C-alpha cells in the first residue's frame, strides 16, 4: 500500500486565525432539509449544521493530545508527510533538523524512526523545497520546486530509494512545468496534481499519471481540468480530485471536488459532491469521502460515495488537511476555534454564535461530533499536513507551529500516539 501526503497552500481568503466548529449534519440531512438541500447549501457557501460535541467519556478513542517528546524539530515549514512501516518521510522548505539539541543538515527532506523518534540517515541531495511525497515499496516519490536530486537534473519530480541515504533513481526521469501539489501511488501508477500545464513536454491540464511498470507517462489518463488540483485520492476505479478548478471535461456542477476514471481520467458523473470553497485535501475512508476546505472560516465536509452530503463542521479559518485513524477524523489548518453554529463573519471568518478553542487541530467522530482532543498548536499558518499510520495507531503532523499547549516546544513536526 502507498501512503501519500502533500501541501495545501495556506490560503486565507481574508480569514484570520481560523477554527472548526463542533457542529455537523448527522445522517443524511437536517430535519426538514434533505441531503440535496444540504449539498446545495454547501455549494452556495452556506453550511448546515447541528450543534453538538461528543460527551465526556465517549467511546471513540483518540491519540494522546500531547506529542511525543523524542522527535526532531526543523528550522522551516514541514509541508509533506508520509508513513511507510516504521519510518516517517518528511518534505518541506527546511534545511536543518534539530535532534537532541544538535543541528543536522537536512535539505528539504528527512526521515524519522516512528518508534524511537530518532532522525535517520536518509538524506537525498535535493536543491529546493519538497511539497509532495508518496511512498511505495522501496521507493519515495518527491514533488517540489527543485531542479536537481543527487546532483543530477530532475525537474520538480524524482524517485529516490526509501532505504539508505536515499539515492536517486535515474531510470525515472520525468518533469512537470510547475511543482506538483499532490502525489499518490495506486493501481501501478503515480498520480500527480498541481498547477502544471505540461508533463515531459506533453499537454496535461493539472493532473497526470505515470505507468510505473515502464516508467512512462500514461497516455490514457488525461482529465481535462480548468484549474488547480491540490489533492488526489484513489479508491477502486475512481480518482478523487480536490482543488480550485471549476469544470471537468467541460462540465459544470463538479467545481472544486470531482471524481474521474482512474484509467482514462474521464469525469465520473456517479459522484456529485458539491464544494462551495477551495478543497485543500481529500481523504477516503470506507464508504466516506472527506474534504478539507477554505471559506470564510473553513469547512470539513463528509460525503457518501455518490457525493451526498452527510455532515459538515465549520471553523474560523481554513482547513488544510484531513485524515482518519481508528475511526476518528482528524483535521488541521489555520483555525483557532471550532464554531458552535455554521454562521461566520464574511470578512474574517470569526464564529458568530460561540466557539470552542481548537487551535490548528481538532478531532471528530464519524458522525461529525467534535471530540475533546485539543493539542492547541500555535502560529498563524499552523498545521499544513497530516498523515496517519493504522499499524502504529499514530498521527504525524507537519506545519509552521513551534509549540503545543502554549508551552511545549515542538518545531514544525510532531507525532501523536495512542
């Protein structure tokens, strides 16, 4: 299985701070308002919610709210995180890791032992920021604004060994016109999304795939998107895309969140999820599609596989990422509070009807109830990326934060465990 994570830009849309509200539409609709009405409301920029938080002692078990102490810190943002077994791979704009009080050179990529928290010797020579990672088998795929890896030309895309120091694999030679925002491996392909308009000199509108059996650009996968892709999630025969695009294959009604064929990239009209704001990340868990969005404020939306809205949570700032671990939905972003209703100020995203403090991170159960988990990270940008390890029951968090709970120093990377 491949694990992937990627950067969602810290777009604020005039929102300061930010937050998620402890509210949600449970089941398939609000009383007197069916799912269609709820989906239409989200598309129009109005979120329908039922206020509520999980009661104390609720059965849903979260990871600890205190991060593990042994993990290293970094001198600049961590913007991509991926688990593979007992290793956590990191990418970002950092150039130095700080481990046990010692500064260690780590140019834009690093790896951490998930069991001990120790920095490993994995250190591919990359000459620019890394914004996307995907791990599959013995390989790590890198996407970013770099132009060389291992001292050789690899423009925006490269494959390196997951073991040892991370030697570059020169048999995988592809380039994108701009740095990818998202990478994921599935179905024998590497899928990429971003702002790019060409790949290997061939026209590709914001999304592409590579056949890994022959290390070739997949000629058949050609979705036609009119705007940026921030996130890619693959499940079965579908590829789910999130971003700022307005149309897919020239068809409206699929703005910012859509499903396409994993083989051809053609629009899959069987999924009709409506997103009223930019989608920064898409995660699939069981029969549910989760989308982390911008807004005024921010939105976390839960859809079934046909795109019907199940519930939403609202924040006083953008959501950057969402992941699911042991039945708990975790979200990160630029918010400071979870709102108690869907109403937020259009000018700055502030909750208008009360809030609960949830700085940059929150958790909810599968029915959309806000849980008590509240690590309280700092910084304006806050959390950029999340990754979950089911085997380790652990959550990795990257971003721009430097403390948790106002006093616990933890620079730009943290791991939480059960």
